[in-house]
């Protein structure tokens, strides 16, 4: 038995309550998918899915009786989401399904399938297993053996699985990178042949899956697989060179979203990450890190130029720290001394309006509102940084008056 009931009840009381009650009703209900895979690997599952012989309508009636919160958004496809004791659980009806031209949802769903028929529609053998309440493993496609051999293999013909839903091309890569597995030869060959089908997917789904890969500890393995298989070219562009030395950077960086995307921007160019589904803030920050990593550090002048595009000092300091981490990953041996110099300069010199000993309203009382405010602030900052203007209220006020009369043209 791979499921310790007492421990399971303590850690997941809501899921236990639902599964136990269905068992009491003598309903065929089994744990399926990733949770079974994780249990076999000795890991603690974070997501739980049940498959049962109940239709969504029958399950809704039970949920009402038990006072369970039910979300029926996916009921047309045989899926219901229950929330019990603050835990969410997806329950699907045993079913067959078929896909048409739209890979985002089945074209038809048919209830009344056997458990094996239900499992046969899933993507990979390691996700095509089920566990009964009594601890019996149902494994019609050899998923346990593939786990032992560390293989990612489709259930049935790879072409059919990838044509049904091309997102499985990326999921195969993600599971291989996540688990440190190898993609079985026939499956990998078909990924290459079917790579073009990625273009059938909404860009947002692709971006989400790529980001999951990027945030893995073995993200470099994932990107190498995208390159080797040819899938990467349909995501990032034809200039993808296949196996890349730059992907090794991922292993030397913390799994921070902006840093991992910065690696892609650095390796493939900023256009590669201008993707739907990736928020504009992350795009901008990742591109900033990638571009600045190519510039020469020149102390005060560099800080002055870089800080000018930031309104908030704390945000700039955070981005600067990401920059140092990126440079360190690139092999810059002088990062420690440069970081210390930057910290000292930021503590001693003003690089933001908030660092100046003059209030904003004092400036606008002299120069008025408008674009001239930013210009005079830049003038004051540069003057103080170069030790030409003292950073005290009286001197700065005099400098503003001087700029307004003499320099504004």
C-alpha cells in the first residue's frame, strides 16, 4: 500500500472526507494522475484528482447533501471541482473523449467508460495510473515500470496524443526536466515531427508552460530538449540554435521568474520573450537585466544612467541585485567589489528625487508643473553627484532658481 490512510487523513482531511464517503456509497472512485505518480516516487502530492463512475449531476446532488462547495464550470466535460475543509479536489467522470480542430477542449465527451478506457485518454504512462481506496494500483500501460526506468512515454501512439493536444509536447519536456527523466525514443522523435502543431495553441498556454519549465531546478535540461526537438523554434523563433551553452546559466541562478526569463532574453534576444501571457513588467525587467549585463560598469556614471529609468529607489535596488546575480552567473569575478561600490555610492550620493534635501513642492513653486520638473531634478542630481552642488535645502533652492533663469533653454 502506497497510501498511508492515517497520515493522508491528517494532511488532507477534505480530500479524505470526500473519497471515504464515496467509498461508503460503494461508488467506483479512484485517485488518478499526478498524485499517484508522486506517491510512487515517494513525494508528497500537492494536487489531487479523483475519477469516478458518477456523472457531474449525481456528484452535485451528493455535494448539496453533504454541504460541499461545488464548482460546475467544467461539468460539460465531465469535471467537477469540490472544495471541502478548505481543500480543492477535481473529480472527473469515467469517460471517453475526442478532439476536433480545437486542441483546447474536447469536441465530444461520452460517459460510461471503464476505468481503463478513462486512463487510456491521458498523456503519458506515468500519469495513466490509478489507486483504489484499498491501496490497489491500477496500471494498464506500464507507468510504474517507466517510473522505475525514468522514462517519459505516451500512452498509445505519440502522434495521436500530440495531435489531440499539442500542449503535451511541452508537458513531455517539463516532466522530463522536473523528474530528471529521459523521453523515450519514439516519443521524442514524434515530438520533433509534431513540433509545428504548437502553433495551434493559444500563446498564453505556451507561455505558461514554458515558464513552468524555466522555474524548474533542471530548467537547462528542459530548454535543451526544446532546442534539440525543434519545438523551441516554434516558440522563440527560427534563430533558436538547438543545444545551447547559454542554457547552463539557468542552473547557476535562483528560480526567480525575472532572472530565468532574463536568461532567455540574453540567449535569444529581447524579441524572444515578447510573448502573450508574459506580463509586461517581467518582460521589461528581464530585458533590462539582459541588456545591462553587456554594459561596462563605470561606477557613479553607470548608476546615474541606470537609475534614471526608475521612479522608485527600492525597485531599482532590487533590480540591481538581480543584475549582480546575473553577472555572477555569467562568471564575472569582480561582482563582489562592484556590488560593494554600488552600495556605497547609493548610500552616499543621491540618485533619486527622494534623496535630495528639497521637497517637490518647493521645486514646482519655482519652475511650475510640467516636463521641466524632471529636467531640473536631473540637473540637481548630477550636480550633487559630481560635487558641484551641496545637498542642502538652501543650496538646492538656489540651484533651482539658477537653472530656471539660466539653464532651462
